[in-house]
């Protein structure tokens, strides 16, 4: 009977000890951080999330690097376009100066041509007046020359003098006409050069307009790349935050998990010790 009572008492004590250990275990786990009853699967899931975030970060970093290279290329292209545009502006400015200079020379040639025509017309009027006067005298003048001549030699001299005057007038008229034609040719040549320069300038203006359009396209590309880079950079920041959060959760979960294992082991050791004492 006493043996039975001792066995019952021992059973009660063992039961009380187990209940105490269970209460201690739950008290210890309750004292741990919020993540309770952490399992290895939970930690593995967090690590899987961390690996996924790392892969996403790597992918976005590649895109950022690619965008950076594209932006650098676009910036180089923009710089070259700006240099070309500046050169074209200088060429256009030189063409404008040449056109202005041709215009001035043409104006000068027009003045010279007008003066040459006026001089030619004036001398032509004088020549006609002289011929008209000689015609009005008609034979009288020639008979006068004939009878007034002291000798045949004198007559020839006077006739030669009249012919020389006529020849001189004709030569002067020819020279005036040649001078007028030379001025007209020079003016025409200048106008042709001016037209060619204006055509060259128009071609330069067209090239400049094309380069300006290309530059605008490159600038738009740069803005688009900058915008995309900003989006990716923001996404990268978010992933960094998420990675930091997951790393913190992994550390906390591992800490909690290790604490749980330690508490369980301690409880088991304590139960074994109590049991050994009871059995002793």
C-alpha cells in the first residue's frame, strides 16, 4: 500500500515537473521577439526572398549600366552635333559676308555701268553733231578745202586730217562700247557669284536645320534615358530597403529559432535531470 502511494506521489511530482517545464518553455518563447514558433522553413523562405531581391537588384543594375552607357553615347553624339552646328553657323556667317560683299561690288559695277553708258551716249551725241555739221557743209566744205589748198600736198593733208578725226571718233566710240561691255560682264559675273554663294548658304541652312532636328532627337533620347534611370534608381532604392528588411527578418528569425532550440533543449535536459533525481 505504501509502495502504491509512493508511486502515485512520484507520478504527481513528475506531472507537476512536466507542467512546470512546459510553462517555463512557453514563458521563454513568449519573452522572445514577435516572430514566435519560427521554423527552418520560415527562415528558408526568407532567404529565398532575399535571393530573389538580390537577383532583381542585379538585373536592375545591369539596366542602369546599360542606360548609363547609352546616355554617355547620346551625350557624345550631342557634343559632336553642337560642334557641327557651330561650324555651320560660322560658314553661314562667312557666306552672308560674301553675299553682302558681292552685293556691294554689284552696286558699284551698276554705278560704273551707268556712268559708262552716260559717257558713251554723251560722246555719241557729240560725234553725231560733228558729222551732222560736216554734212550740212557738204560739198562747200570740200570745195573750200580744195580751193583753199595751196598745193596738192596741202589738200591731201587737210583730207587726211578730216579722216583722222573721223577715225578717232570711231575709235573712241569703240573703246567706250568695249568699256561698257567689260563693266556689264563684270557685273554679270558678280551676280553669278552672288547667286552661287546664296545657293551655298541655303544648302548650309538646310544642313543646319537637319542637325538641329537631330540634336533635338538626341536631347529627347537623353531625357527619356534620364527618366528611365530615375525610375530604375527609385526601384533600386526600394529593393535595397526590402533587402535590408528581409535581412533583418532573417537575422531575427534565426535568433528566435536558435533561442527556441536552446529553450527546448534546456527543457529536455531539465526534465531528464528531474526524472533521474526522482528515479534515484
